[in-house]
């Protein structure tokens, strides 16, 4: 049966949806949606096809937007999406993830919420903010944000989260209790002798490869890492990459050893693609070796960055890979990264890129 | 102008809402008449008629959001500000964004 792919793009000024058929040669753009709110993360539940967008408006606060008709119409709710009186109020939603019929949302200031009714109402999962490390959590450049949500594919009690800059935390009991899982990841911004703390690392993006015993990968402020034991130990995979700094990471939809990163030139060097030349870096062996993918990408005078949730893959064959820049350009590859095309430009700054594949 | 008939015993006040807020709630209007003795009552009335509207104007501190202002008879107000019968309550978006 014919299929079509939707790229869900969250931007500083609303949501855009860019659509093609399975060939992915020509694209049609719709939007902006969601009243041009800043939208940090837009995802689709692959089971229902419902699209959810998490964001926050400077005037009106945080909300989860929802569309059940591929983006034609939208509703929004923040019912229950609040901390107790007296605590710093929630500014924005930063991440959304479906799992086993539930929906999770990560917010700023960092915390975790759950919805059991498709995003209409939300319950605070207080266990995370009850972790003894919480008084020490420090905001990163983007704020104190819970930006990565990784549900276990087969065990709905397990969930990993990434918080900037508190690190990676894991629960095995549905959120009641949490364990910091940062061993082996560096904090170059701490004094000598303190660079490998239990928590406080600046994780930028946490993803899990497909499969039962798949590795976790993370792009950190200070290096790129792989874990084969659920985050209890992390190994550096930065050798062979042009820098230790970047934001997004995206996994192949079927091959757990294939990962895409987009290294930038460093945290204090402008945070551009290195040397003004754009490249996605791909590994086929879980990070032991890397290759630069430059075909079709600008190789001079490119001074953009790519933010933490702004790269994704689709589940077509061969897999599509997509990334959006903080200067509003969207690039696509329909051949697993070998060649690239610009498919949209002059958009607002792109915050997130996710995909949905549906039967036509 | 839409009327709120839920609390006819309370004094009536007139509320003006910003367009960016009205756009979020289909069926809402820029000028609304509600029954209220405080600004907090106004929020209750608005939320009763358009569920979720209070969360757009107020945060969980609890208070009026940092970049939203509420004026009563031209004076900046809080949720506790009392309203005279017939008072004009203006909800306005402050300067914000980028």
C-alpha cells in the first residue's frame, strides 16, 4: 500500500508539517499551526496517528497541543500541568513521548508529567523531583529542562530521562523512585578531580536504538557516549568525530548500531557546524567508526547550529534522515544520509524534527 | 456581548480579553460580562465558561502570569483586587517575545 511521510517541525513560531510520498522527492509544507506558539517538541503517536506538540508561550504559559486529523485542527490543554503553589511555575513543555497508551511530558523547570487520557489532563510524577539530588540541579543554557524522554520498549515501568544539566535518570517502577545514571560521562565545566560526578552532567540528547537489548546513546555537552547496560556505565564514542560538542542524536529505525550525530564546533566557538561546512556524522558500528555525510549539504559559509531535538529518522526503507537548523532550514535524506536536499527554508528557528509514516 | 448567568447574585462586571487569548478558545469574545466581586472571581467565571482559560492568564504561584497584566478601572490589579459593580476589567498581554 502507498505510504506518505509527515515531517513534524516544531519552531520558535509554531508548528509546520512537511509531507511527501514514500519516494520523498517532492514536499508540500503546511502551517504555521498552534497560534505561532514556540513549540519545543512535536511528535506523533505511531499507534494512533495523533500528533502532540509541547511548548510554552511567554504570555500564556505551557500547554500540550493535539491534532487527531494530521494537523488540520488543533486543541490544547494544560489541565494538571502545574507544580504546587509556591514552587516556580512551569514555563514550557520541552518533550513529549507516548508509551503503552500513556503520554509523558517533560517540562521546565525540570519535572515529569503523565497523561492517561490522550493529553487532556496531566498528573505530576513527583518521584523525580523528590530525588535527593534535586536541590543541586543547575540550569543549562536553555534553562533547567527535561528534554529527553526514553520509555522502555517492552516494560512500561521503565523510563529514562535527560535533564540539562542534572544528567540522566532512570526509573524501574513507573516513576516512584529514580537512580542517576551518568557514570563515565564527563563534566568538563567542573574542577579537576570532580569531572565525573554522580549527577550534574549536561546531557544534551538521549536516545535508544531499536530492539530488545539496544544501546542507549547520548550527545552530551562534553562528549558523545554509548551505554550497553541501560545507562549504568557509559563509554565515550567521540574518537573520530570533529568535536566533542553537539546537540542532537538520532537512531536508525531498525539497525541499533547505526546512529547519526551533528557535531558543532564547540561550546565557546559559536556553536556552528565546524569550519562552516555542514555534515551529519554516521556510525554503522555503534560509534567505533564514523563517516562524514556531506553530499548535498553546504560546504562553505554555513554558520548554523542544530538544536537538541531537531534531527530525526523515518521508518521507510531506506530510512529517511532529517535535520532542521536554528536558521530555519530543513534538510532531508531519503537514502540513510548518503545524499541530502534542502526541502524548506526561511522557517523560524527549528526546535524539533520528528516523523510520522501513514498509509496513504 | 456574552453574559455569564451562573452567579446572578454577584455584581456584574465587564471584562475585556486580548485577541491572542480569544484565539485560543473558540466561541470566546473580546468583551464579556460576568458576575464577580474580585479579579479571582473573574478568573473562575472565565474558566467555567471556557475551561482552561484561567491557566492561560494565571500561573500556579498562584498569581497573574508575569507577562499578562490585569487592569481594573485603569489600575494594575492582582487576583485579590475587589471589584465594584459595573467595573471595567481589562486583561492585556504585556510586551514580550522575540
